[in-house]
């Protein structure tokens, strides 16, 4: 039985999935000469630097402390000398504070304090260990994991789902992680379950990754409350609301969160980072990232946080042709970068290089009322109607039509024969509604 949800699309049918180039490439480590680590890699207030130019730091050392209730610390991803603490314009509207460290190539770790094994570590100390490790959602959401594990009063969760769908185009980093280190993933799930006092945990993987399904089933054998479920290959199968509906049959209410359906969802990479934090005492300083598209040697690289994107591209053999666009993430929800000097963050699971021809965007034409966008929308919205309201800048009415429930997956834009920029319009509307408190 292949679990799924209503709506969605299947880019593979039109040869746009793009995973074949990298899915067979084992994870390999790349060590940068220097790193530039932003302080605002997560949702919440930016972390506050506690180092200065000239300081020597060890790998895993705290270089910035948490600010605010959902803040997290930031750690050095290499050992070496701090060469700058400065403001840099990255992808956000405002400049980001960054700590630059010249790598001494010694990988000298700071002192670590493991808590114990997955089944024996003190359950009451797991969430604090996750916070101290600076872990945030590694599927792209960037929400601090300790805050997600700490339920507000009156809320309850009876199910934890690990998202191994990796439905986004081009990306294979989660696939390789599940194949090569399934034990870390299962350990992380069990630690999350124990900390949240949950007895039921699922690892959900799409059917186009049956080798990963088998690896996870083997690793999960005999682990209390853990099951592996197979999902139909469809985009956006990995969206939280779609995953919850497919696995449990429950629906997250409009304007609600997964916990309102008594479920919490974590990425498989996040679970592996939780295992490292508790079992090894290691903070989050690196992550697996797919580098693919128009590169000579598509790869799944274990990159240190703060590695320049250009260095990652060079580690994949460099560009095979003149690039037209470079995305952080896949082609459906990724963000096009102004240049490749940008540093990798905890949320970046992919670098996709597109050639000049692929990067050309067809000009929009008038809507023909074909309703393909309605059929594709996984939230069951009316994208055509919402686009009209957004074009009229009638954001109050767009909110009444549930534009805030849009997950900005891009499925509507993908199927639109008129090439209308639907998803970007809804993202802009959501931002303006939030800013104006409409």
C-alpha cells in the first residue's frame, strides 16, 4: 500500500525530477579553507556572537549564544582563527552578522559531553541537549528543534513522523543519509519519541527510494514503536500537512499546526543531528548537501556550515556549462542566489546549477481557466481566484480565501499552461498580510 494525499504533481513524468545524476553518489566530506557562519540561520532572533577577531576557536565551540525563547546557539564548524565578525548582505532583506573563521585544518574539537545511548540517555535532558547543539529543522524550515519538541500547555502529540520523502526535485541528500547511516536516523527518532513521551513513530519514505526503505526497515527492526511506511512518489509529499494526511489520515486545521492534529514532523537529517547531539555530544556543524545540475561531478557532500557555495560547486567538479541560475534547494521551492559567494547554512540541503537555456522563464499569457492549478493544489485552494485578488492587491479578501494556508510549494505554477507566477504572488501576499497584520 502506497500512502498519499489528494492533489499534487509528479515532475518525474515530465523528466524534471533530476535525481538520477546524484542518487548513486555516496556521501563524501569536503573541508573548506575558511567558513563564513551567519548568526540568523534559524527562525527566531539572530544569535549573539561571543567571539572577536583574532580569537582562536575549536570545532564545536560556541561562537554565538541564543537570543529569545526559541533562539539557539551557533558553533564553530572548523578549528582555527576568527578573522572577522561583520555584517554581510546574504539572501535576507537586511544584512546578516557573520563570523568568519580561517580553518587550521586540525579539526580540534572542543570538549564534548555525551548523555548516553538512544535508549538509556535521561529523557528529561534530551530537549536541552538538542537546544545546546543548535539544531533547527534541516528540511528547509529552520525552526529550532527544541522548541518544536516542547509542547505548549494544553497541546498533546501521540505520533512522531520522520520525513524521508525528499519529494523536492534534484535533491538526494536525505536518500543517501538513509542508505548510509540509517542507524543514526532511527536513534534520533527514538530520542525524540522518548523526550516527547510518544509511543508511535513513523519513518515515511517515497516508493522511488525502495533501497532506503529496506535500509530503514532493517535499522528499525526491534526498535520500540518504530515503523517504516512507503509513500506514493508525488510532490509535495514531504509537506508537513500532506505527510500527516497520508500517514495518519488526519488533517491539520486551517491556520493550525501539526500538533493540532496530535502529530509532530521532523526531517530525517534533523533526527540524525539529534542522535549526534545526545549520543556523541556533538553540536550541529555540518550537513549533507546535494550539488547537482550543470556540474561535472554531481555529488552528495558533507559540508561544514559556512562553506562558500562556490567551493561546494568546485568540489563537484565545477560547472559543466555557463550557469544561468544557481538555486539553494531544489527547483520547485529553492531560492535563486545573486552570486555563489553565499555561505551554506543549516537549512541548505541542495545546490542546483541551471544552464542558460534551463534558466529562461517563459513570459506569462492570459489564464485560460483550465483548472489545472485547482487539481494540483495540495491544500485544495483556488489559485486562479487568489491570483486575481493578489493582482488587485485585495489582501484582506485573499486572506478570507485562505491564502495564508498556501504552503508555497509551486505545484500550481508548475502545471499552469499560461506560465503565470502563481506561487510567488501568494508568497508576497502572505508576507504583506503578516507585515500589515491584516
